[in-house]
């Protein structure tokens, strides 16, 4: 298992709270590359992509988050 990247996740959350959605999406994408098995990262990435009007990419991130969450329960 890859070590999670709390730094990228925290950075993404900070950008998200500041309304800097593009930068948040970039940080979440980096976090997803570091730990592709974390459903929360994919969920947040999807939310930011939706905010940016990138619905197709957002839906893919949401699907990934759901699949990963289902594997954990």
C-alpha cells in the first residue's frame, strides 16, 4: 500500500476553503496519484471538478470514490 499524502490532501482542503478550486483540484489529483486507494481524495477531486464545470471528469472521480468506498466496507 502506498503511504497516503496528507500534505496534498491538506493543501487541497486549504485551496478549496479559499475558493481556489483549480488549485484544489490539482492538489487532490496529486494526492490521488500518491494514494489512489483513498476514496476521500477522489470525492474531493470530483467536487472541485464539478465546481469547475468539468462534469465528465467529476463523474469519473465520483465513480472511483464509490468503488473504493465499497471495497472498504
